[in-house]
C-alpha cells in the first residue's frame, strides 16, 4: 500500500507556482539558513548520474571575491539511500588544473551537504568537478562549465525542467528508483491463459488390479492431503465378496439409525423419570435398548472390517510414494473396473502448464528465448528458468479460434496444482530493443505512461507505446529516447504528486 503522507508533504511544500529548482527551503540545519535563491540572484541547478550515485546540486552563481552557497543532494541509487556520512568536494578547473576547491566533511542533514564555498579569484569559464567519498566508495561528477562573474552573478542555462515537482526529501522516504532506458535483447512473446497440473513423471497412479468395491480407510484420501509411501489408503473388495460387503454396508447404516433412535429415546425417558412421570423400569429398558444397539453396531463394523481385510481377500490400496494426493478416482463404496485409477500422488515439484493461445500472429515456436508466468496475486511475472515448451507449432482450432500450448517446468516457481495463470513465451532470437523495466510503466486513464526524471526534483510524464515484453522488461516503441532516466519504482507516487484532483489511475 502506498503511503500518501510524504506525497501530501511534497504537494504542500512545492506547488506548481514555485520557481523551478530553488523554490523550496531545504533547511540545512546547524548555522546554515534556509536555501532560498529567489532573493539572492542567479542560481545553478545540476543533476548528474553514475552507475551507483545520483547528484542533484543547487548553488549560487559564483562571483569573484564572494563565497557562494550550495546544496548537494547525494543519493545511492541501489537502495535510494540518502547519504548520511562521507565528504563532498567541489573543484573549479581551468585547462585541467584545479584553481579553487572546497571540501565539506559532514552532511547538514540526511542526504544533503550544505555550506558555502569560495569562488575562483578571476572571472571566466571553469569546469566544475564534484566528488563524493564515503569509505571505499568514491564517485565523481562533471558539472560542466560554470561562469564566474567579475562583479555580479552570470545567468546560466540550466537543465530542462519537468512539469512535475517531487522533492528529494520525499523520494528518500518511499521506495524509489530510476534507471536509464537502454537497448537490451528482447524476443516477441506469445501469451496464453493456462492451468497448472502435475508434470509427467512427477506423479504416481495407483490403479485397481481387479474389479471390486472400493472401501476407503478412516483417513480419507482427499485431494491436497499429504501421504507417506506405504500408507494404507483403502481396500479393494473383490467382486466375489462385493455383494456381501454391500449388504453389510446397508446393515451397518441401519444399525447406526437404530442406535441414534435408542439414544434419543433414553434421553426422553431420563427427563420424564427425573420428574417422576415414569417408573424406574422404563428407564432400565431404555438403557438396555441403547446397549443392544451399540453392541449390534460394533458387531457389524467388525464384520465389515473383516471382509475388507487382507485375510478375507481384500486388496490393500497404499500410497505409492511420499507426496500429495492430487486426484481421487472413485468415492467410498463404489464399484470400480480393473485398471481404473484409484488415487494419484504427486511426488515431485515439477508442474505442467496447459493453456490456449488466441493471438494468431505467430505459429512456429521452435526457438524459445524465455518463459515466464504470472498469477493474480503476483505483481510481477516470474521467470521459469528451466521450463521446456513442448509445443513446437501452434495449431489453431477453427471452432475455438485458439491453439493449445504446453509447458513443463521442474521448478514450480511458487505455483500450486490447479492455479490459473498467464504464460508468456518469448519466441525467436532476441533482438536489441529500447526497453525499460516493466515496473516503469504506469497506466493512467487507460494510457501507458512512464515518468522521466529531468533533474533531481523535476519529472516529465511521457505517453508511451509498448512493444514486446519478457519477464522483466518491456519494449518502448515511442515516447522516450535511449538514456532517458525513467522512474522504475515510485512512478505512481510521482503521478499522485502531480494530481490536483481525484486519484483516477492504478498501477500497470
């Protein structure tokens, strides 16, 4: 569930009317005043990414002989961690040589280095290099060209801002991640709705050796029950003794009814006797009737048990292996033919997925690049790494307009027998395609969109056209370019931050 508290804080703290980049106060703490550049002239906002860290820095445009204030937001991208330790350094270079530098040895507060630093002593264009070091981690960002003014700040052309503002302080409080859109190998997919069953070779069937009547044991073999190899599940009463067994079953049912009636009569007589409405003799007669009915029922049970015992010729039905019962062939007391399946026990983890394909754009399945499966309670598909597609060509039935597709997997990936799932089979040789993680795509009012991070705290909503998918990525045909930093975790939260009305969308 998404927490709306940090999002409301973001919406309250940074509305559309604020200046881009510096319209909010970070409040560095300590001796540093809130960062409000709107009263201090020109400012510069720089956002840079490496494989491990993101830097979003805001600084006053430097002027010769003056110190400039800065706010540097440092985020570890692997886990959206705001830097809480380490050092941050700024260095002005000219022709590859440092002419002025400054090092901040501690964070002002989580994620933010905020102090002031000296400007170079001569005006002109300098290359700004920024470095963050924490233990063995060291990362460097090229901030590009910064112009130092001779007597007043010089306006700088900043990064393009997005239409959605989402503060770093809020990003750090929620699951949040971005990654660069890039070309990766993807193959077209075939989808099918499928049912999970036991894989061939992973189950054992016990069949009736002869014709007879099936007598289940007290521990009924129901589907889903775990059994141990050799456990007695039932007895098969041969056809020759089946008539006697059936008659005994009927007598046994009659005896149960007689005992029930006798017990009810005894309860009635005991009540009347307690009020002196019946003589003691009637109470003794009622008790004797219960005892006779109990003895008669016990005797008939014993005769049924004897007839279904191995000594009387009945054949035991035992669990063929350790495992789970997945199918029961016939109910208690029913006649079964020789060779009829009585019970099926799944003894392995392998599963068989049998589905139907309705998309006729592809028929040959000779080269399979990937197989994934999605169940209703899973947010993301799971890859079946050892799956084997048994269907080599889709053959469409003109009556159902679909074709069967069968996949077998030794690793069930969390599936259970009887699950209804959606299969995705990547077909053909993977080709390089511009793609993003599937979690980056958010559906808003029926449209697929991704959110692109323009700067540290500004984002753009992009409508996209989707192509082929695999278990983790989806091809983007239109809407973004290679290198765009897309939000892969937290896109819905960015959407909520952009709302001025009701929440009308949901996760893709």
